[in-house]
C-alpha cells in the first residue's frame, strides 16, 4: 500500500483549472462568478506540487470553461491548464494563453480615461507578455498587473 493520498475528489463532468498560482484560486472564483452557478465546486488552496512549491486548483461540475474565459484566466494564472472532464475522463486539456487584447474585462486604472464616463467597453492590448503590461485603447496609458484591483 502506498502513502499516496487523493487530496481532491474527482468530478464526473465539468472543468478543472489546474496550476493556478497559490493564493489566486479564490480571486478566480470571484472574478468568474463560478460559485453563482449552483454547481458543485471543489477548491484546493496551497496544494503541494512535486517541486515543493504550492498551487491552487478549482474543479467545477457541469461547467465548461469557454475559450474567452480561458483567455481571461491568463490574466490571473498564465501557466494554468484547463481539463475538460466527461464521465470521469479528461477529454480535452489545454494551457491558457494571453490574447492580443481584452475587451470589457478590466476597468482602466486611469481615472481620467474616457472609459469611465462614456458607455464604451474597456479595451486593453497586451504590451508585454513577460511582465503582463496592458495598454488602454482609449487613454493609451500602460499598466502592469499591480494597477488592476481585479487581479491582485
């Protein structure tokens, strides 16, 4: 008998978001309003990885993460993977990828930006993928992740 112990219960159908940086799982639940779907959700926080570091994990029954959500997820967890599960088996697995732009997802940190006073969707272009710097389409200012309250 091995000392291996299953820490998180398997799901029959749904999505598993894995390799979330530690301490970001709850932020992702809130941002995507996953808890409002009234589906079973399993959240693992500060789980040990094989390399000694920690990660978070989210399993959502009967919910499949869309491509758009996966791209938005890259804002929080650029190294995350999404597993789509059917009948307890992984039928699709992919890594999230930063898109070229985000539309209607984040509020511009510049209080003078026109997006605060006009009925327009915010739009940001990815300026720097390594440092995650986003440039506002309207005011043309660039911001790193620390400027976005939604992300940290």
